[in-house]
C-alpha cells in the first residue's frame, strides 16, 4: 500500500516571483508536487508563461547552471507537438495562464493545474529525474502537457524552486509537496 504524506504547502496570499521548498526530509522514496497556478503578466499578447523548476542539494541554494534537460509533448485542440532541450538552466514543467490572457472575461481567473513527480530524489548513484502532467484552458482551446526533466547532479535533493519564466505567480496560486513511500 502506498503512503502519501503532505510535507509543505505554499498558498500565496500575495503575488510572488517564486516559491521554494527547503529542508526537504530524506525519508521518502519519491516526491510529488501538485499545483494550481496563474501568472501576473497582463500584456494581452502574453497568454501564458512557462512553469520552471530548479533543484538544490546540501542545504545550499538551487543550481542555476546549465545542468538541466527536458522533453515535452502537448496537445492543444487538434494540434500536437513535442521537443527537447539540453544544457539549460531550469526544467520547463508546463505552462500557466497569465492574468492578461484573452480579450474577454471568460479567461480571467483561470488557473493551470498539474503535478510533478520527482523519482528517487535521495539516490546519490544517479541523476535526478522528474516527470509531469499538466493542463490548462488556453486562450484558444484546452491544452494537456506531458513533461520530463533531468538534473545532471547526483546529490540528494533537499530544495526545490518554482518560478514562472516571466512575471510572478498571482495571489491564490497554491503548491503542495508530498512525500511518497511504497509502504
């Protein structure tokens, strides 16, 4: 029987440029991050921004070097695409709607929802990997994304930072980190 325990929750009472989970205990097999979020950019042409993830180890700050890679595929309406990047400074784990999305009120207040699973985060014999599933109602049509990422480091993860590519997270965005064990 799987055991899922909430470690920490960040509910934003005000807009924030980033969210960090620190001092993550090394007592779980895997971690899972669940979120509902929206960006602050009010430029009408900026419908969405990417949700970016960085890891840290050893009680220090997150790694901002070009030690990350990612793969993604998504479908939006009847279109689909995919791709990958290597040697980047963060993992793009999906997109979130911005405050300026669309020209009508039908887009105001929409939040993207998703989850990111970080596997074997304490295993110092391999690089850290993660995968995510995320959905949002974009300006044009609903979108679903599948993402995976690699951090080319073998230290035990004890810090996770999330930030939008542009702007900040809006008030009301929520992020919860869970620990997962098989029994």
